[in-house]
C-alpha cells in the first residue's frame, strides 16, 4: 500500500472504533494519564478539549493559552463545570499572549491547536520539535510557505514517531468513509464532475470592545481578517475540498480560476474578507470541481458534496448513491469530532502513531490557490502557487500587539478588500 492510500485507510478505519472505549493500557511515559493543553480558547478550542476528554478517560486538561485572558478564564470555568474530574488547569498554567503557545507545549504530552489559522504551521512545528503529539484544526495554513512548514513538521513527526491528527473531520466520519469506499469501488462509474457547497450566514462576528487597540480588535475578530484566517475558501470550504480530494484519490488540481468579492457585508465587523467565492478546479484527467462558499444573511443556504459519475451520482453528505447502484449508509453515526480524538489517543497508547500530514497539506493548499485566484481574478496553477513565497500578511513569528496593523479601516470605518484584476499576489 502506498503512503497516500495507507493514510486514507488509517483515517477511514476510524469507523471501526465506533462507540468502543479505548483500552486503558499504560501510556508510554509510564502513567495512565495523558496531559493535554489547548492553544486557542474560542469555541473550537474548547470543543476540541471536550472531544479529547470524551475520547479517553485518562486525559487531563492541564494547560490553556489564548491571546486574551478573559477567554482563557471563561473557557476554563466552562470546561471545569462539564468535566470536573478531567480539567486540572491551575492559574499558573493559564497562559496569555503571543508566546503562550510555547508554555503550553512545555507543559503537556499532547497539544491541541485551535487558534487563528495563521499560526497553525508555526505551532505545529514547535510542538513536533518538542516531541509532542498534535491535534491541529483546519485550515492548516493560509499561504504556500505555511504549507511547506506543515509538510516539514509532518515529516519530522514521522521520524520522531509522533501522531499528527487533522481537524478535517470528514475523514473520520463513519458514513462518509463507507460512501467514499463505494465510489472507489466503482458504484458511480468514472467521476465526471464534483459540486461542493458551503453556503450559510456569517459566523464568529465579534464587535469592537472599548479600549482595544486595532491589532487587539482584529485578533479578537480573527475570522474576518484575511491575514489571520485566510478568508473563507481555506477557512470553511476546506472541508468540502478535502472531501473532493479524498474522492479523487488524493489527486491535486492542476489549475483553478475563481470569482469572488463582497456584495452585502460592509460594516466594520466584517473586516476585510470576501462574502462570496466561486472556485473552479481542473484535474489532469479533465474532471472539474465546482466549489462555492458564501457568508451572507437572508440568502439560500446549503452544505453539500455532490459527485457525478458515468453510472450514477453520489450525495456524499447524505451518504447516498443513486443510479445503476442504489445504496444508502444505514450504519451507526458517531461524531467524527470524537472519533478523530479516539484515534489520536488510541495511537498514542498503542505506540502506533498516525499522521494525517499528507491530506492536510494537499487539501489546504488547494483552497489557498483558490483564494489567491478569487483575490486576483487570475487563473492559478498548482505548480506555481505551491512553490510561491507569497505570504498573507506578516510572518507569524514577529506578530505582536505592538506591531503595525496589516490592514487599517478607511475614513468610513470600512476595511479595504482585494480587487480582482488589480490585486497581485504571486
């Protein structure tokens, strides 16, 4: 089995875990307790911590970090109420600021990274270099240099026999796994085209609080500033693109052209991201992937993955195949958010590390090239984009609350956005 197929099989095999509890074998360090720490205390960070504690009764949350102290304190209190026996974060292990991630890494066995996407590659690299297992949320980078850092960190993790598990949870969904297997076994024939949709209202909007500096405000509202989040193609559509990459047996597209902009979201709280994107990817075999995302109010919403083949059609998110073969997944559905952590801790306890680095990099890089195309209005090719040194905003390491804001509001309070046909990135 080649590396990519092995990686896919490892993710799909998560279905085999089902509701089974992980064996209470002794952890390699000589203790039944596995210490975890979370970097990023928003809803996804606290959610990942809960998933980790759900996955293994021996997990103890012992360290937390965020750029803002109130977030650390509030989430610690909330998690403690929900898991009083597993949350053991004292005041000395509540870390605040841009260097808090290092202190979490020093304090734990497993690092959960769920902060602004800009910092994911840097924190992943630091954790692996320190010999720690890692769960890292999507998107795994927001620019090509970040992707290369993810690849390097994942390769180092393999050498050090450390697990790296991705927050691209579709790979751990039991129904999706069986459905993709059916596609790969020929249930819909040859794939002709794929349509992906992630259409919904704005999310994570944070209004400006009195007293915040410009950088502090942007960091508090990170989903709506491209230099922190990467905008919505990497931030949200990455789940859809990852499912398409999986279906396409880990192929990457050779090129993309995209359309995007802002048509209805103009207030300060929307930052400098687009509110709609359309990306059309083409693979070497001629298959096209049509992928759309939108974050607007009072509009039609849909989250779907539709794969069209010569012998039928698959609605992947519904786990259904129609055409010459009619099939629907009717097995158990366990939360993939829990399963990905079950797999992580099972791998740690068994001493058989898993590494999702390959598809993490492929799927995220696919969305990055799509975002670049939407911003510039140009066709973007994989080879050129993946080798580019373009960075979205400042590099992660020197970021601080004292730095010059990468983007500033105009006289009307609105932030400037890229202009397709004018903006140049690579």
